[in-house]
């Protein structure tokens, strides 16, 4: 590897057999063994389909990752983005040596610390302090090195009162606080972080992102960061790759990568979501964006009528107190507006219903947007939350702001009452 390259991934692929643990049958294992003996290629590498979770396949084998190639320089923060099921977590697990690749090679320099899931590497029966020593030992640090960092780790985590309490009694937020503090302070050369920071509160997320910026800018350490929060990716990462169905479809500047992700079918999916595994009780069954002719589309003009349609099942047990609400966010993760209804205002008996929500016309400025939907009984029961399934775009069709291309005027324009009075 070149001197400043700390991580290099070459032709990395990962194949799984659906529905089974391991590689499948004894016969398959014997076929693989016989191929190796004869110096032949693994016969099962020639079959398998791309990892498109939304379609039914014809093969028992699926490629979670296929021919991934990239390099990361020392001190660089690389963002990895893509829809659920794109292969992001599988890639990080291979890089962290939680699982091995089917084919390909990974070359690294130095120690890798991973934060892939809440409590990864923590023993629930051990105290927070004991788990700090355990994680440090796994990273190859001496007891004295870990002890010198202990006060800093505990202070950053905000868990000082519970540091001598078994981790099994921690909340998920406390666990991820301590896990991140350990990973960030025990001097790894490469820090690998999955979406787990979403578990922490807003104050901790801001603190964690600041710490990641410090360790990359000041300490020259490398960070690999997976997130669905595009604002965090833009503020933290210097470069990003976009994954789709286990393959790399874009690699480059972070802002270009985020724009590519939001503007492509990777994120759009024609603004239509169908719940393939609905609950037997109350649940969201289908969501779509529709135009004035009731056609499904994710592309609208500034003056077009936009309707959000939600098909849901309502059961008697939640009829009186159930609520359906949504938020509209822009590509920078800013909440533009939100709305919510109590179901009993519209529905008097259980059944399957279509909820049609018409947005005000000529209000949303040309931009990329996504919809977050929540179906719940407030403060008691979460029925279904949808974060990354519906996207749409408002195209420039002649608004007053089109002549100021590239200037951010926000997301909403209001029809204000203007007047001019002579002095």
C-alpha cells in the first residue's frame, strides 16, 4: 500500500445462503472441498443474485456485497450511505473482522475499533469500568494505558454514577454512550461506526460528532461512518461512497455523493412503499406520493398538487386513542413541517382505510424531501415508524427564486400580505 493509505479494500464480496445458518448442506461443503483439492474455483461463487430485498429471487444464494473496491487515507473520514439492505453494515462487519469475506482482500495498518451495535463487545454481567478494561485489552492496550484514559472516558460518557454497575442494568442510551467513549478514547488507528449513534440523545450525538471531528483532524486517525442522517454525513465526512444492492454506485466528494443518493432511484423508489410483512393488528400497509390525477410519482412542480396517501389497518383496541402523523424533512435533515391527526376524529369503526393528506400548493420550494411517518398511541404504543422509504422532489418550474440558482432560500415560501404606502 502507499504510505498514506491506511485501509485498502480490493474486490471484496460476501455471499450468504438464504434461510440457513452456515453454507448450507454437507453436500455443498464437500463440493467446495473437492474444488479446492483440484485447484478449482468455489462452484457456488458462480451463482447468486444481487441483494435487492424488495424483489423475490430465484436463487438461494445472495450477494450481500459484490466487488467492492476503495482506499482510505490516514486521517480521512469516509461516509458510507445507502438504503436499508444496501450492504453497509455487512461491509463494516467484514472490516471489523466480525465476519469474513467470501472473496477479496482487506489491507490495513494499525488497530481497528468498532461500534456496530449497542453494547458490541460488552459483557452484560461486568460493570462499566470492567468493560472498559476488557475492550482495551481486546484492542491490545496495556492495563496502564487503559487506566490513564479511564477518567477521560467516564467523563465523556456521562455515566460516572453507574460506572461500577453491571452493564445489563444500563439503558440502551447509556450503553452506547459508554461504548462510543471507549472506542473513541482508546487510541484506535481506524474507528468504525455504524448507525448506533441514533440511539443517543441530541446532546450526545452532537458531542460524539464533535469528538469524531477532533480525532480525525487533530489526532490524524481514520473514521468510517455509516448513517442515514445526511446532515451528519455532510458535516463530518470528507468523502463518501454510495451502496446499492451490495455494489458501489458512486464514490467521491461528500456533497456530490449525498446529492447523487437523494436524486437517484436509490432513495426515490418512485415514492411508493408496500409493507411486505404487516402485523396482524393495526399497521401501515402502504404509503405513496400522488399527483392531482392520483398517479404515483416522486417528482412535482412548484405549483402541483401533492398528496401523501397512507393505507392503514385500524383495530378496535387503538381506535379511540390512535394517531397518525408525519414530518417532512429536506436533504439537510431540517424539519420543514409536520402534521398529526387523532383517528377517532375521522374513523368510528375498525377496518382498512386510505388517509389522503393534501399539501398546501405553491408552498414547498424546489428541493429534495423525505417523509417520516409515525402510527402510534401517544406515549403508550408505537405501532409503526417509517424513516427511509418515501422521498419526493420539487422541481424548479418558474418560481421567483429561479434566477438565484445555488442560493439556499430554505424550503417554504409563504403567500404573505404585502402593501406599499407612500410617505
